[in-house]
């Protein structure tokens, strides 16, 4: 079996949690953050190993939830995924790293499951049949399986807060930069591809995407519990929209429907 998925430098799908209605409640924001990180770990879709913007190292500092709780109690900062803002750009020589348990076909064609923090690097090692010069933008390095970005609220020194939008507006974005999560893929790395005749990717998607959907469902529930708003970003998700909903990836989507 062949890996027909790609890794791009733009989102293929994004969901948004709008927490603006409780932006002045550090307790609610902290609870929402803890529930989100716990759901991510439970479903093995987002496990942070390194976050250099907050000098976090899992092997040294332990669980991220505890680290962020201490950050709030000691400094009044609720970091709502601003710690991931550096992305693939190194900070003091260290790159942000978060992994997910992903299924793919190894070089022998056997389905394999492992924890992956860089999908582009993984794909480059699997698709050595493709000349590097032909993969521009399709094997983007430094891309985590799930990318989350948001804001940082400093309740002791509000002027030091980081707002992704206007002051008081908190929107946390959950993005996929690879179609490895989808039941159908275009197969851009193949010699002949037709975006109107996608290739099946069910074998891989059925392996890891149910966990992603469970995570999305959990975060949506938490967001609504605190009177926040949850939705699919239609602009980021327009190309893949036929396989998407507010609830996640539609695994039984039918091409042309």
C-alpha cells in the first residue's frame, strides 16, 4: 500500500472555539484549557513535548496541564495555546513539538501506527520514490498532525496579554495541515491525479480519525458548557468541506455528494 496523503503549509480544515464571552474569567478559561489538554492526551492527538516560548520540556517539567496551572498561579497568565505560536520556527535552537498517534504505510507497505510530531519529515522518509524538487509544498517539514493556536491573557498585567484578534476576543483555532486524516485524498504526489477523482484513504483515516473526532466532540462540549461558541471555519475548510462538519471529519463521506 502507498501513502497518497500530503502535508501542506496551509490549513485543510480548521475548527474554532470562541471563548470571548468568558474572556474575563480566568477560572473558566483555565478549566476549559485543562479539559482540552486532557481530551487531547486521552485521544492521543496532541501531546506537547517541547514549547520553547514558555520554556517547557515534558521530560523535565512533567505534564503540561500542571505546568500551565503553575504559570497562572505564579504570574496570572492563562496561556491558551499561544505557547504553540512559534510553530516550526526554532526559539533558542528548540522547535515546538507536539505529537499524535498516526497510522501510515511503512516502506514495506504495511500499515503502521506510531507517535508522530513532524508529518512532513515522516512523509519524506516514506515517499523516497518522489524527487525532492517535485514535492514543493507537499511535504512541508515541521508540521504537527494537529496545530492549535490562540491567545495569552495576563490577568496581572493586561497590557502584556497577546490577543490573536482584538482585545477581549478569544478564538482558539484547531487546524489540520494534512489530508492524512481524511477518507479521500487527491493524490497530488502521483504522476497522474484528478481532484475530481480522489483516492481512497479509508484504511488510514479509520485508524486515527475517530480519535480526532472524539477530541473535537469533547472540546466542542466544553466550549458550549462555558457558553462559548464552536464551529467549522468555512474559509480554511472550503476545499475539504464535503468531508467536514462542526463535529469533525465525516468518515463515510461520498465523493460528489
